[in-house]
C-alpha cells in the first residue's frame, strides 16, 4: 500500500491542508472526506487507509481546523465552507467523485450537493440534518465552553474519554493526539481556531427551511448514516431526509452516538462500503 501524502493548496485566499491516500488502481474513483466541528483531516486516517484499496481518498482540513490556515473571525460558516469545497474540487479537477461529510462536514456536503454539481456522483451524510435535536445542541454549546487547555496530551485524552467512553481506546487516542498543538507556555490545546468556540462570534448558517429546500434538490444516490444513540439527528428528521432526497438509503449504526466514525469505526466502514459497492 502506498504511503499517505500531505499537501498544501491555496483556496479562496487561505492555505489549506489535505491528506491524500493513493490507490493502486489506475482508474480509482476519488472519495472526498469532510470532518466535523471538532475534527480534522487525521480523524479519517484509519478509514482512509481501509478505503484506499478501492478509492483515492482526499481528507480536507476545513478552514480554521487542523493544519489549514485560520480565517478572519467573520469568515466562518456554511457558505464559506461550501465555497472552499467548490474551489477544492475545481483545483484538483475532480470528476464523478464521492463526497462524505460528518456533522458540520455533512452540512457542507448536503448544501454542496443541493447545488447539483455535475462532478458529484454519490453522497454520504453522517448524522446530521437541516435541524438539530435540542438536547444535542445544548450539549454542543456546553462542550464549546468546556476547558480547552491541557497540561499534556494525556490530560486531553482523559478529558475526551470522560466525555465519550464509546470509541475504541487506541482509535480515540489517535484522534485526540493529532488534534493538539503546543502553546508557548508548554500547555496544549485543540488545533482549531478559538474564534470557532467564541459564542460572540456567530457563524453564518442557513435556516432549517433553507436546509430542507436544499436537501430536496439532491439528485445523486445518497446514504444517510445515523448513530443509534445520537442526540443530534432525531429519528424523525432522519426519516424526513430519507423521504425528501430522491434516492436515499437510511442506515443506523448500532451502539454509536453522534460521532459514528469515531464511536464505531468498524460498523461505519461496513455500511459505507456496502453502499458504495451497491
């Protein structure tokens, strides 16, 4: 298997980082991965390696996350990230590609797909809809206000583990450790823009009504994955997504919360593979 490559590319005035997992198949289809709000490109390492047997996998650090440059505080939100994805697709000359987005990345993905881009062939949306369950939204808001400065990577991992004990431990540790950066005083914090955690710096979002209208315009085969224990994607909203998208399969991953690729990586890989080979 070929080694992963890290790339830098300039899009919409910012320096973006993405990881490329090559495929030995000369005609391999491209699979683009978009992480969630607290995620990063390396969140996908294990999944990308598994999928690279059949796809060239491209995992993008979205603006303000991972190794991608931070944007001005007033230039975050769905419209900016959709424009970034459009620029990424154009810069790499992608065609008939598969797009997979988790949570925040899923919102970007369905808004992109709702514009009916000719280059998109299939879509996977993970545990998100145009409306978010109230309980989950409260949890997210509390998490944004939680401590984000740690004495060591181990302390950061212990905090993450206390907040979510579901993921396999080694898998969880890899995600946390690769989402940290060291500060000048020797402490550690998350590798994404603190402006994103500032409640006084609201990000541009579409209304729920606009989101549902966008979802109804998606015209490519779509897989919607819901975590069985999710507090973000209500079953009713998931069912509506499956009805409103012309060609949509809804699959629930047993025992998983909202972060399906993290909580149940094997179950997540299985349902994605089954959809893409169908």
